[in-house]
C-alpha cells in the first residue's frame, strides 16, 4: 500500500471520493476506470477498490475487499493550547497523528496566545497525516474547549497535567502504565497558572514533568504522544 485515499461515503459496495481526492486520483495520478486503489474510512477499515466512474468532480469506486484493523489497546487524548503561530500547532497535529493518537482537544487557557482555530483546516491536516502514515483511524478533533470545562468533564482513567514548577514533578514516562486510557494537558508558552493546576488536581489530574529542558508547546505535545506509545511496548 503506497497511496491511501480517504472517504466516509461508502454504501452498498460503492464509495464516492470528494472533489479533492478525485482530482488527485484522476488528474494528478492519471488513474483510469478499472484501476485499483486503497481506501480508508478513518474508522478502522481499509478497502481494496476498483474505479468504476471517473467524473470530473467525483470518482466512484467499487469495493472489492474489506479489512478491519484492531482497536488500540489504550487510547490517548491530548488537550493542548494552540500556539500563537498556527503553523507550529499544525505541525503538532501532523506529527501526533503520524505517531499515533486517538483524540485531540485545542485547549483555551488563562495564558493562551490564541483564542480561535479553524476546525476545518485542522481536520484536513489530520486526514493528510493519517493517509501519509497509512493508518485507518482518524483522530477525533474536538472543538476549542475552555480549561475548566475540559478538566471537569474528562473521563479517562489516567489524567495528567504537564507543567513546570520550580521542583519538577515525576516524569510522565514513570506514570504511564501500559493499556490504560490517558489524557495529558499541555499548556501555552507561559504555562498553566497555579489556579489551573489546582483545579486540575481537584479533578483527578496528576502533575507530571516532560524532562529537564524548557519545551515549546508543540514539542511537549509530541513528546507526550511518543512517551505514551513507548509505554505501550512495555
């Protein structure tokens, strides 16, 4: 599988690609009716398919074979403050998806440098990263959520907040058990406030560190995702 396409429009053995995917398939790659391709629905399925219609704005393919991939043993949810320079946040989304993540929430904090995001653009970045890394599951992207709302509604069994006090807390890697769902909060460049940390702790979040150096927000996010995946190998 060297090229993966994405669609959620699959019904009665047929799949329809949107205009952008169709253009790439038919104009860029110059595929023709009868050619085969690989699809995913972003929900855990891969499909082997054959092009049946090559319209200018929509390609239709016939499903030949379906393969379901197993659910991850544990799910990771990263809630992270969007960076002032949005390209750095987009870089995090891309790399987190490539490494493996199940849920992402842009987090609105007291010291956040950005209070709005374009959900549609961020979703496209996740789709592109999923396809590039040949995965069958698209991470869930939640709306921008206020800090207090998120910590009060978190349902994961293991909850962590990464922050940088004068006395660094135990590293995240020492706190992550294998096969347990987890949520990790990553703050803005100015870090979480003392009040935010206290609220998180009151709602079952454990403070953790991410190493001896000061990290950019997006770097901290990628480190947390990598640490979680390494924990699953134990």
